[in-house]
C-alpha cells in the first residue's frame, strides 16, 4: 500500500507545523516469518496526545515496543526530537524520556505499591531525598495509591493496578508516555478517571502521550490526533476531530454486514483526513 513520502529532514513537522517529538517512519517488524508490522508511519508533537487505533492484531503493541526500543524493526526509523534511535537501547531511551506502560500493565504483584513506583525511577539514580519527593509528587495525582503505598500491588483492583502502572511510568520523568490499552478489562467509570488523568497530564505537565486504545470514541475525545493501523500498515491519520467525522474510520470499524454497500470503496488507500 503506498504511503505519503516523508522528507528526510529533522525535526519534521506535524500537520500544524509543530516539530515532532517522537516519530516512526515506515516501520516493519517480523517475528520469525510472521510480519507483525509492515509499514507504519506516525509522529507526535511535544505536548500532544496521539491515539493509535486498530483492531486486534493490527500491530499496535509491536509499534509501541519498537518506539520504546523493546522490539527491533528490520526496516524504518524511529526518531526522538530528531535523533535517530536505531542504536539507542531501551534503558537509554527511558533516560532520554520515553516510558512505556505495557499491555497487561507489567506491575510486580508481589511487591508493594511503593516498591513498584521506586522501580520506575531506577534509571534516574536519585538520592533518597529526591526519590521521596518524586514519590510524593507522582502519588499526589493518585490519592488511592498514596493511601496504599505499603500494600501488595497484586491486592489492588484492576483500575488501581492500571493507575499504578501509569504512575510507575511517570516516575521515570518521561517526555513521552506510551500507554498500551489502558482501559482493558476496566469498568466505564474507572476508564473515565484514567482518561481524565491523561488529559491532565498533557494540560498540566506538558507530557506527550501515545495511547493505544480500542475504545475509539473515548480516546478520540482526549486525543489531538490519531493514526489507524490495519494489518500492520498505518492506513489513516489526521486530527481526532477529522477522524471522528470520517467515513473511512467508520468503514474500518464496522463489520462487513453493518457496512452500507453504497459507501464501500475497495480502492480506498491511505488517506490523510486532517
Ligand atoms: N512475539 C510474537 N511472536 C509471533 N507473532 C507475534 C508476536 N507478537 C505479535 N505477533 C503477531 O504480530 C501481529 C501484531 O501483533 P500486536 O500484538 O502488535 O497487535 P495489536 O494491535 O497490539 O493486537 P491486540 O489488539 O490484540 O493487542 C499479530 O498478528 C500477532 O499475532
Ligand atoms: Mg496489543
């Protein structure tokens, strides 16, 4: 599938002319013979929320793992503030400000809430005093975690564990936080709280967010822009407002039976709607 060519300059700009903080260009990733990602291009500007949408198996998790340096692309580039990340391992990317809140949360259930949080800051080699201040600062956003600092993480509810996973990501003082399906398995009210938190992180702390989400309507309410992956290819991208209104997005998410045959367009290729 043809993709718009991106000029090889750094730092490139997004649709509104802002320089991109983190970008991926024509990524391709294979697991053995299985192509997980075939051609993904995306970018997020500083202070922006980017939603990464797509059905099961579309390549969303693999894309985030490449951005974080946990999976290797056999083709394509990742740049952070214009710098090529090809030779920068995952730990160094954390230090440069890229944090991943993984699918399934990845917390340590046998450790306490506080121990999990401290692990999020280990790259920073903080003094005890500074670490304590960071714990105060981060848990200040999560009153529930503050009151459960000494409790085993495994005893928290699903929503609390997701908040812990996000809080642990914040302990690394990221510039960009990559979050993989934060709403998975959670009740609507809890999901809403988590999304309010994401909006606050962007608006009050200027944290850039890349959110993988299957709840399309929900994430598009918070996101500035979105990219849609289909079978490992970024097929659609644009502002959240433009995508929300786009028939292409509806087409991608509706089943064949639900689609109005009049609207179907088999020639539909990558589109940029905003
Ligand atoms: N470790 C792996 N080994 C082999 N194939 C894999 C591996 N991880 C992912 N894949 C395959 O790569 C493709 C993309 O997977 P990925 O997990 O990135 O998709 P996803 O969009 O995150 O899906 P989901 O919505 O289910 O989380 C899928 O076909 C998947 O089966
Ligand atoms: Mg996934």
